[in-house]
C-alpha cells in the first residue's frame, strides 16, 4: 500500500528533561537546521508554565513555517494555537480529541504494534508515530525496523518512525518506507543542534543507494 506522506519530514520532540532552560534555543537551532515540525512533550509541568512555553514555541515555529504539536494536553494545544496534538496510546481516542479540537487541527497517535496502529486509523487519527524502532531510555518494548515497516505498510494514513533514531539509522528507516522521522536526543543532545538537524534533513532527502 502506498500511504500518504506525513505533513513534515523532520519532527523534533522536546521537553525540559532533555533541553532544560535551553529548550527554546535548541528549538530555534533545530528549525534553522531544517526541522519542519516540533512536538512539545511535557509530562509533569503545571498548566500555567506549560501554556507559556507552548505559546513561545508556537511563535517560533510559526516564524519558521513549521508545524507545532502538543503531546496529550488538548487544552494547551487549543490555548496556544497549536496545529494539533500527539496522543499517547493510553490517552484520549482520536474521536474524543476531534470533538474538542474541531476538524482543522491534526491528530497524531503513538502506536507500538499493528493492531494499535489500525485502531488509531479507524478512530480517526491523521498520522501515527510508530515506535520505539530502536532502544531508547525508559522504553521497554522495541519494534525494530521490520515491524515498524509492517505498521507503515498496513495503514492508509501517514506513519512517522520514532525511537532511538540517529544519523546512522536514517537510511535504514527510509528503506523501510518511512518518509519522516521524529527525534529527541539526536538534536537535543548534539553539540551543535542546528548542524545535527541539517544533517538529518539531508539524509532524509538524499537519494538512497
């Protein structure tokens, strides 16, 4: 099945645990380097500070012409003017989120196996983040490239690979049919986040051998 391409190529996923007080600076660098979407994934920040951070991220992504998503917090997505939300597997269903967000905003769903991916599509997700493809801190289950590719091939909506992806693994991910990737540490932990984003974007757009 030839599935539609996601509305972005390089999604930077950021939070204070990975970026600290430099998160917005890292975001700016990632955007300059070619990240065309940002997902703010804060699991424990209080509502007020989270909204302030989201609004600032919205300003910066808008200036760069990039998409902005908020993880889980539909209220924060609405109040900050985000382009959509990314729903963890144990969060609202896409149907429930759609009733709150309306028809214009995009809804992503994190999935970890083919049944969960098909359920996300059936319930109205616009795209899925499939992963973790490779080992990553705090994640016990690993899909692997082959199984991630099976998820992508089984869906009629776009799939984005996430989890432990670095520069060396981008060609393998692309050979599995993925048009887009989501990364955390490959940008946030880089000495030069802008250069890291630029290299990742170039790998995504390069001809495969």
